[in-house]
């Protein structure tokens, strides 16, 4: 039995990707057929993702019945002692990528029957990590030299090595939006702005904000706007103008981080 189950994984990742006791795709598929519906928007959660069998079953079933199920997989980065797939999570991610590619390749050239080929086959990978922003240490001594050092440390309060995506999704979560919220990258006044939930929230991570950009965002009338405090570069007049411009256009919340 284990040999047959391993063949399913070998068929996708190759002989080197043998995984002990993978879940059978047919079993998970049958569970989906019994417990989910085509038009349900069901979210299938697997806290022990392993080699990613659940994701493959969801993708296959959506393809077969044009369903719109989604999946959330959770897997600790357990080391495998291998160079090609250092952790079990790496095996899981690569399997999902290859399953999606295989399905897309097989669907190429097929007749479009309305909704055919329109399933969302993308996926995002998130890793648990400490905040991208350095926390204020309230335990330090309150004497002037100690507070001065603490303030100097927060001149640039974003941790080194953090990407725009890292910061974007932390702000997204702290603003009350789920990780699955649609995010569109748009250009305004020559700079990048992230439009969240069809423009309900604008997030701008530019390090050099301009009055033209502030006005361009305000004209779109989002509900909320979040910018990096660093983007104002100590220009209090520009920040004050931003507050008034957004207020005039009906933006209910403008914050800097």
C-alpha cells in the first residue's frame, strides 16, 4: 500500500522525492466529494499538509467539476536532511507548483466551455516570522541618554532584509484584511501603490512620497490609506498637507507606520 501511495508522489516529483506514508489522493478526493459542494466556496484546511496531497485533491476536483474550493495548508519546516528539498514544507510547495503546471498543460488547447480554464490555480506561501517593525522597548530606563538611544534605534524602525511584500502583508493583517484579499499593484504619479480590496485600502511603501502622489491617491477616494512614515523624510509640512487632502476627499483613516 505504501509503495502505491509513494508512486503518486514519484509521478509528480520524481524518484528522489519518496515520502514516507503520504496520504492517498483518491481518499482525500472522496472526502471532498462527500463534504463540499461545487458552488460552495468551501475552504479546505489541512493542518498537517505533509507532501501536499490535500492541495492536489482540491485542484483535481475543481478541475473535474468546475468547483471553486480553496485550500489552506499548514506544515512545519521539518528538516529532511536533503539538499533538493531541505524541509517537508519544500516538498509540499514544489508538489503544488508541479500539479498546477500539469493541469494547465493538459488544459491547453481544450475548447473553452464558458467557465473552463477560469479556476484560480494560484497559491501563496507565508512563513511565520517576527514583525517587520522594531518594537518600542518600554522596559528601558527612562533617563535621557537611554531614551535618546531608543529614539535613534527607531529612526529606521523597519528590520533589515525585509521586502515590500513582507511589509505589505503585515499591514494587510493589522488592517483587518485576510491574506486572501485581492491586492493590485498600480502606478500613481510615477510611484507604486497597492490597492487592497478593489481600492478600499491604499498602501504605499515608497520611501520618497510626493504631494502629487498624495493628491493622486486622494482622488481615488479610498476608505483608508497607510504610508511609511519614512516616506515623508521628516517633512512635517508634507505630512500635514496629506492629512488635510485626505480629509477633504473623505478618506476616513490615514495612518503612517
